[in-house]
C-alpha cells in the first residue's frame, strides 16, 4: 500500500541532510521491502506486532549486517514520524536488533594489483586507454566507483596533482593523482578527443547516448581484466581497490588520520577497520614463521 509519508521522509532527507542519491535509493528500497511484507497496511501505521513480523521476515533472508542496515532505515523513518508529530510513540523502544559480525574488507594484494595494471596496459582492445585509466584512478586515489563514473572532464583535463571530487552527501574532498595515474589519464584524454560523442560531454567517461558510464560497466571491465590476468574474478570487486588503497597505505606507514581524509570518512572509527586487516595479516605472519608457532 502506497504511503505518502515515506515519500515525504525521503524528500526531507534529501533537502535537509543532503544525502546522496545512492543513499536515498537504499532507503527507498528498504522501506519498500518492509511495506511489501505488510501489503494491506501503510508502513507509517504499523504496530509492534507488525514490526516484529517485518524483522522476523528479514532474518530468514538477509545477513545480520543487511538486517541492521534495513532496521536502521526503519528506525530513522519512525524517529522522523515522531519528530513531525505523525506518531506519538517510539515503536522501537523494545525491539532488539541482530548482532552483526564485523566483516573485514576485501583487499587485493599489491602483487595482484600490479598484474591487473599490466593487463590493462596491454594494447589488445579499443578500450585499452579507458581500462587503464579506470584501474589507475581507482587504486591511486581510493575514490568510490560512484565518484569515478561521475567525474567531470573539467576537473581533470589540466592534469594537476590533485582532483576535487564530490562524495557521499555532496561533501567535497581532495584526492591525489600519482604519476602513473596522470600518465593513464593523459592517454585516455587523448583517446577521448577522438570520440565524436565525447566532445560536448561534461563527463570524463561519457557514453554515446549522453550521460556517463555505469557502475555495472566498471564492474564488468574489472571482472574481465581479472580473468585475463589469471586472477579469481569473484575476489576482485571494484570497491576492493578503495580498500586496497587504504590498506596498502597503512602497511607502508601512513597514519589513520591522513587515510581518513583521503577516503572522505566522516569518522575515524570507520577508517580503523583497516587496522584490523593489518592486525590479521601480522597475526598470520607470526603464526607462519615464528619458531614457536607450531610447538
């Protein structure tokens, strides 16, 4: 059943909190999912029994991490309903959320990153310059794929050492271009100039029917490169380059605060997940080589 208050909630989050389009899409999906479970009742009118039914249904389908995200969306919706006087009760007062085991981010080794870059550099397809530029930018800057595909041509065509990008919630931050990234970018810009449909586009990575390449396109390109490089495609994800960027910097002595700034994390607690990756690596190292490890 359609609920106009859901739309009002999403509009409010967009206008007042400046949430990104992707976040709003996630909110909409979560609330729509909850509404489908109770087809004959507006989501804003549910009671505790209905809420328990929704959470119970989710527990049979989704991981604890996904459940917590979806429940968080619901909770924010009902907090907003109360703050706007659409409800007088706190429906979440006696609800327990599932505990989520923190999963460590997927990291690509420096050696495998090098294999991917070398594969992308091979002049075997018409997309060589494009593929190389995508890989280099993702790994050299740690930017999100959503930030990569929406990069403007104007922001990079001068080939300066840094680029200003717009991240989650419309927040701007500066990312640094390595020498190899600038070389790859220069090659792609030169190739881009030969594409008639790119001349009038505002995007660095345009497509023929206007707009920019999709995240799915980047996903497919990376999977294809991984396979050609002799790597397991299932373990190479576009977002893994962002995790690898942070983890490799930390391994080589960078401080967490600097990594936080480069990634655009609002809280350093988010960045600290990479220390867990490093601790796990060091633990494995000791267990493998220490003289007393197997005694």
